[in-house]
């Protein structure tokens, strides 16, 4: 989005109405139904009584009317969604037969034990409890892999059990079996689907990153973007490129308008072309609330690029917020809406002043290029911190470096997709530069995320966010004065650079003499065995690339000679990209049971991207890695284990004289067999199997006589881990039991020949 023209005093009346609409949406969605009625009726009466007395009072009346309207619509919509037969049957947990129109592309998710598919739709016919209804209720469907191939706009018939839903859905449908397609999508959805498929075909010969990111950049189709790359984009403040945003529409519709002018279109026909471009973009990117929000904000960006852009843009922003919330009041509670509005407001209200200040000593084009991402990032900082617990320090620079590639990648990616419909080779040629541009964006994201202090762990608690908001306001207020002088402007930049490229000291951490660490990565496993200075063997990678990457940073690990993935469940392998990020990695070894296949493919793709071929470990194989010795003791030769958990690679390790048993998620059957093959084994440290679940062979665990038991488990997890009886048995056997959900990172140390433990909580 271009920065509007010279700084003046903007007309704030429409933005104020937009804020009133936002407040009304929040009140109507989050509070009981009587609150908006009681809270606004009095203000409405006072406003009507004073209508002729004051212009200011009339302005307050307008604000009140907008607030009441949006709050009232939110209440009515909530009652409609939560008061019909679908919601009533969901409260009873009824099994129903339903006809559902698919309203969003089904998305495949990696479950703990098997993948599943999530789709959104609207129930039009419902049969349950001996009755039938014709309805129009939004639902979320959870189904098997057969749901993944459904096209947007399809109508299907299915059976399933209803359950209550949060948010703006009337129910969650746990579908049983395959859906029966009873209606095809409308022609416009089929056309949009053909263009999206053609776009993927146009970049098929290119790298895996290009295949994933070009569709994401053009129309928000991020189905192929892996978790590790998405984490790098989050760290560097480039996540908006993976979702539909106003920038997409501004670029694409701006290109269409320029092309129309080039071929001779003039006058009001240009407005018609722009309108058709917006409609086409919405169809391509899907008519989901986030897409409609992005389309409207993109239209605001187009208005701001015209004459008197700041004035017109601020009015357009206020109108856009009011209209969006009148259409869908639930947007008021979504993070995407908040980020989109705040980023647009930052560009409209902050960027012009910052640009003019920088123009005192920089070329105007460069000043604008710096001011736009800086203003957008500043406006969004508290919300981003609330979502991620981080404050990115490289976001402005990353966006500045990526900006030249965004336009060509977006426009050429779409053009390649359109031309590929006619002749695939031509589309692939046109899309090739888009793939090259995306390659540069990937380099920016990965290199930026790998910097020692790319982001600060700020926290998402209320006091942390209040402090951050105050600091942001102070920075915004001081920015024009600081940026006007080259001395203070360059000084601030140098201070930021020094902060980013140097790792801040953490006194006393990692502790001297540490040999084993269990990282606090949530509900999953990630353990470190110290192999030497800056080096560690990593056993499992947890569920989140960002969490395991942070842990490795905390322990100053920049070299990983060996990665062991005990099995392929998401809570053990999804963080692999964080282990690989910015570190030298030697060997990756995995279990022999390649299940689930989607996770296996993801691991292979990540490892091969670093030139590593994952190797299947063999029983009794040994490794000597620096100060670490390991031996694989499970699975044993013979009949295959009963499932992925019992196929976990189990290892006996020794680090600085400390013997450790690493158990993955093996369950009682495998534990009983291990008790026979490892008869008489005694260890110093036990990684408790399967996050301390109640499914254990306690006699085997007690017989190990471990002095320390490490339980890697997430706070308030849905599995009831760890089980009290498991912890009590280990404690009764003489082990000191430590848990990541209560204690954070767990560390085993050896100092002066003595075994000790430390935690970071």
C-alpha cells in the first residue's frame, strides 16, 4: 500500500464510527444478550432528547446508533446460530443425517494418532431424533481423508454425531464414513478452482518452497507450506504473505487497472474493471470472512493511493470497518480483523509523518519504503505479542527486503496460472520469475529467523501487554522527532542491529555441568544430550518448531550431530524444522514403522532439504557422539510392534557417566518385552514414557531405580497427562519427578561427581 500524501489533520469522524462499530461487535459477541440493550438504550434516549441542541451531541448519537446496530446484529445472529435445532441437538450429542453445503476448503490436519480433515459448511437439511428440519446453520465438520477432496461449493449428505461448538458455528459434526456428493459447485466456484489448480501446475517444476508459496502469496492457498517455514515467517513478521491480505488485492487489482488503461479503457469503465477485479479476487481466494475483510482493506488501500489519499483513506477505513461489522459482527473478535485494521491505520496515520521525518536526510522513496512496514508493525505489535508472546525485532527489515519481490511474485504467479489454463508450458515460463522472487523471500525469512535475537520472548500476560502497549505509544509519539535527525535515526538503527545480531546473556543459564535437558515445548518431547560445547544430540523435536528452536538457543546449541525421532507422531516430529534452523546437523535417524505417512513425508522433505537422508535405526546399533554414547535397544527383531507408540526407538545413553533411558512413547506391551531384554538395567535418569500416562508397566519402571524422572508434558493438556498413579509409583521408587508443565526446562547436571537437577521456573 502506498503512503498517502502530505501530512495534514485527517477527518476522524468515520474512523470514530468504525471504533464504535468495533466496540458494538465486542459487546454483542462477548457479553450476555441483555448487556448491549441496557447499556445503549439510555445513551440512545439521551441522544434523541438532545438532538437539536448540539452538533457534538448529534455526533455522539451517530456513534451510539452504530454501536447499537452492530451489537444488536451480533445478538440476533448469536441467537439464530445458538437457538435452532442444530444447536439443540448438539447439546444432546445426537446422531443425525445432514445435508451440508461446503463453504470453505477442507483442510487436512495432523492428529495425534491419525490425520483428519476439518471443513466448514452450512447445514440445509437435518434429520435426527425422529424429526426433520430445513435450516441454514453454520457448522464445523471433522471427517476422515475422504473429505479432503471435496470442492468448495459442493453439497454433500453425511451422518455424524453433533457436539456443541464455540464461536460462530452452531455445532461440530463428527462425520462417519465418506460423504455422498449430491450437488456440484456453482460454475463460478468451478472456474475459481480451475485457476487455483492451474496456478499450482504453473509452478510444479519449481522448488518445493515455490510450489507452496506462490499460491499462498497470490490467493492465500497455504496448504503446502510446512510448519518450519511458517514459523520462520512468523518470527520475521512476514506471516501476512501466507494469508489473504489487502496487499494481495491492491497489487492484483492495481495491475488489472493498469492493464485496462494500457489497452484504452477510460472513465467509469475503469471503475467497473476495478470492481470486477475485486469480485474475481474474492472468488479465487474464497468468500470466507478473512477474505472479505482483506478485500475491503485492499479497497481502502486503492482509495488511499488516489488524490488526497490520507483524507479519503481514513474515511474509507471507517466506512469499511462499519460495513464489515454490520455484515459479520463476529469479525470484531478475530485477530485477523484486528491486525488488518491496525496495519491499515498505521499506514494511513503514522507512515506519512515518519516518511516526512526520514525525508529530511533520506531520498523520499527510501523514506516511504522504511516508513510503511515500520508503521504497520508498530500498530500491530501489541496484538502480535498477545498471539505469539513475541516481539519481532527484524520484522521491519525483513518486510523492507522482501517488498521488491512481493509485487512481481504476486502478479506473475496469477498471470502464469491464467495462461496455464490455455497452454501449460507458457504458464510455467511466465510463473518462473514468480518462483525466483519467492525464493528470495524464503531466504529473507530463514536468514532473519536464524539471527540470534530475531524476536524477544515478551509473554502474553495482561501486565506484559499493558507495558508493551505503553511502550509502543511512547515510541510512536517520539518517532517523528527521532527520525528527523540522521544522528538519532542512524543511532536507533545501529542499536537495533547490535541487539539482533548478538545473543543477550542469560546469567546462570545454561547451568554449568548440564548433561541432559528436557525442553519445555508443550505437549510433546524434545530432549538434549550434551555432546560438547555448543553441541547436543536431540531426541525428538516436539510439536512446535519455534518452541524447540528457542530451547536450543537457551542452551547455546548451534551444532546437532545426531537427531533421533523416536516415532512419527506430531508431538515428536513437527518441530524438526526448528532443530534444523540455522544449525549444522549431521544424521537424522527414525523408527522402522513409517506411520502416519503424512508425518513421514514431512520429515523426509525437511531433512532432504538440508541434504540429509533419514536413516532407519537398527536394533543394537550404537553411536559415539562427542561426550555421548547411545545404543538402540528397541524395537527388537521379530513381529512388528502394535502401533506407532510401541514402535518408538528406545535408547540407553550415557553422558559424562550419567546413564539415561530414553523411552519415547512405548506402552505396557513394549515395556514388558523391554523388561525381559533389559533385565537388571539400572539408570540414573528416566525419560518417563508417553508423557507419564497411566498406561505403564510400573514394575518395569520401578525396577530401573532411576534417581531422576523427567516428564515432558503440556500445561492443561486434553489427555490427562501425567497420571497421578504413575508419578506416585516413581516417587515411591526413589526418583525425583520433574515436569515441564510445572517446572519449565528440566536439567540434569553433574558437578564434582554429584548428580543434580535444576529447572528454569
